[in-house]
C-alpha cells in the first residue's frame, strides 16, 4: 500500500505520542522501584529520584529481617484471593446455568432478582450493621471474602450470556436423554465448556480480592488478619510499626538506622510484585473481558 | 425436542443449583435494602435497631442543614463530570493513535502501558502518589520545585491543589484502560471506507473527523450516558486513601462515599451516615433509570433493560 506524505507523518506522530503516553504510564512505577533501591542518606538529601546518588538494597535487607510479617500478610492475601475466587466462580456459574436454560420456568424471575442488585443498593450502613451485628463477621477471615466481593450481578449475567450463546440446547438435551442429572450436566459439561469466560471473570474476581482493602477497613481490627494491602496502609500510617516489630530487636538496629524512607517504597513494590509477575500471562484475558464487559454492560 | 417447562422434578434440581447464589444476593444485597429504614431512626444500640425510635426525616433534615451535604454532593458531581469529559476525550485520542499502531512492533508494550496502571490497588497508588508529593522526600518538591527555586509545597495540607491532582491521577489510572473499548470498536470498522476516502483525497485527519469519530458517536453517547447514571458514586479509595485521609483536604476530597464512611466509622453518627447513603442510593437509582431510558431511545440494543 502506498503511503502518502501525510499518512507517514501521522504514523510518526502516533508513535511519538504513544511512546510518551507509555512512558507516562510506566515512569511512576520506575520512580518507586528506583526509590526502593536508593540509599537512605541520599534519600534524605535528595528525596525520591529516578537517578539515585547512591544505590543500596538496605530496604530489602531490612524487610527480609522482618519477613515473617510480610509472609503472613502475603499468606492472608493469597488465601483470600484463592478461596474467594474459587467460591465466587462456583456460586456465580451455578446461578448462571439455570438462568441460561430456556426451559427453566423461573429464569426470568432469577434474572430480575440478579439484575435489580445492579440498580439499587441499600447502602453501607445497613450492610455494615447486618454483617457485624447479625453475622458477627468482625475479625474473621470470612469478612475478607464474603461481603460485597463474592459475586455480583454483572458477573452472573456475563456467564449466563456465555452459556446462552455458546452451548447448543441439543447438547443439554442429549445429555438429559442419556439420563444425566442437572448437577452432572453442570459439573461435567457446562463448567468445562465455559473455561474461557470463567477465566475472564475469575481474573476480575482475583484482582478485586488481591487489591481489596475496604472490607478490612470496615471489618478487621486485628492486624493478624491484614492482607498485604492493609499491611501497606498500616505501614504508611505508622512506620513505627516496623521498628516496634521483632525486626529491630533481631537486627539490633536502632530507630535511626531504619531505612524508613526507602522501606516504604520497597513495601509498595512488594504489594504489586505478584501483579507484575502474572500480568503478561493475563493481559489477553483482561483485554477480552474489558471489551465484552463494555459492550454488554 | 422441546420439553415442557414446569414439573417440580424438573425445576427442583435447577433451583437447588441456583440456591447458593440466590442466598448470597438475598443476604448481601436484599437484606441491606430492607435495612434502609435505619435512615429514619435514631439508632441506639442499647435499644437495638428495631427498638430505636422513629424520627421521620430528621436525619435528612440535619444532614442537609450542614455544609457537608453541599460539599460532598458538589465534589462528587464535579469530579465525575471532569472524569467523564476528560477521560472520554483522552481515551478516544489514545484509541485513535493505537489503532494506527496495532501492527507495529511496539504495540504489545503500548498496550501493557494502557492496562497496567488500572491493575494496581488504590493503596499502592497512594504510595506512588506519596513518592511524588510528600513534603520531605517527594519527587516534585525535591527534583522539580527546588531546582526551579520555587518554595516547597505541603501537598497534603493544601486543599486547593487536589482537584487537579485527583483528576490527573484518575486519568493516569483509567484513560488507557478506557481506550480499549474504543480500540476494539475502531478495529471493527470496515477498512474499505477508509480506502474510498483516501481515493477521494481525504487525509488522515479528515478521515478521523469524517469517518472514525462519526462512527464512534453512538458508542461514545452510550458509554457517557452509562457513566452519568453513576455520577453520584465515587471511587472511595481515590478520595480516601490517595489523599491519605488528610483532614485539611476534606473541602476538595470529600465525596458522598467518604462521608458515609467517616460518619459511620470515625464520627459514629449512624443516622447521618445512613441518611447520606440512602440519599446516594435513591438519586443514583433515579439517574440509572433515566440514563437507561435515554439509551433506549438512542439505541435500544445497548439499553440495560
């Protein structure tokens, strides 16, 4: 295809502009990475910088010495993410399947029940009182998994649409003729067939759990239930928390030696590391999900 | 073969499958809806929720007598307005540029740049913002203002800067992500339209103005209407955690969502919090219904219901 001069100019402009946008997107990450590897004294002199005067891994060495705190927070986050996503996918697809069946009498009733939750909410106060006073959920692992995050109307409708559009009725009917129970059809046929949509929805659920800190803000008062996000908030509010831990006694370090300025940024790196690691593998599903979500949301 | 619907033997297994999900919505969504009566009570834990005295609309009266009600409503609406207008424009710009480069070597890298900022939690985002803004070691004070000879700014205690900061932060986080829908749409446009325009002598900019943008218009309208339906909601983390819950910033960072949280958890004023929450839910509901009605008129296919 012949390119005119104007087209070439536009192409070059696009590249330049996108390089700038991409730099803008990545630079803040670069700043916290560089900051976390900066020596404390040059941080105190020059602040966080892209080009540290003197580099150092002190912050990470320090965090390694108090690793148990972070390992625990990581553990909580991983556990909550895994359990929440698995349970969420299960109940979401179990609800979506009957709704997708054209011969199911109550499918429209169910669709309305699910859909209405997307339009109106009772607000935080009734929900907070319900969970804390009636379900006694405060300071339990369940508080991090169940309220608000387990599933939502949008996910249910997304999976229902997948079943409706991608699984031929004849397939279900022939399984029924073979004498398969509904549970078996769901478990042996629908679940395996819907892996693509489950992957997308599961990805969104997993991200929501990993990044959630609001449930803990409302329901958790004991730090041992903090996941990594709330650990980060706690550290930001009070760098003393690190100093007071076993860390300083183990290191024999006094407060002045604590590389607190760099540690903050190293903590942030710890917080996003898992996302950065899995990101390249997930990008495809994510993009697909956004498009499906926007078109049918 | 079509089997007749009905028959308990046939519906019961399906109902049982649906039961856990339904139970969840019942507890997580419908019981709180039933609980909106709390906004009309003077909640006293000693008497219990149900035993507390009814006070009619008193909670709302008190709420709207305070300046809080005006400030949080104004902030919520204006921020959303800025996010919608600037976010849409930026997303479309990025989408047009990206569509030009989809086959280029760098396209994968560009795409991760679009998505990555939206994957981090508000907590990590607050750390990133802190790296730029904090008074002692922040990048802006140390590496930008100091060399320019401008006095340091105490970002976390000066409310006047935050409208710009929050809009910028929100755009940084979401504009690339928002562009993906438009990229998908543009790549679906029939290439022969552009070829024909080219033969007629239309340059790139003219093609964008005369083909891409007009074809995008319905999508833009619908996405915008949907955002307007949510204009009474705000991202709690953006307005609470990113400004570090700093009291000095409330005048420009308080939104309905942060007010509900602070009234409930920090001030312990259940009545005010419940009233503000219900105010948000009811106006939000009306807005969603209105937005949907308009979408239905514009393009029935895209209506929610």
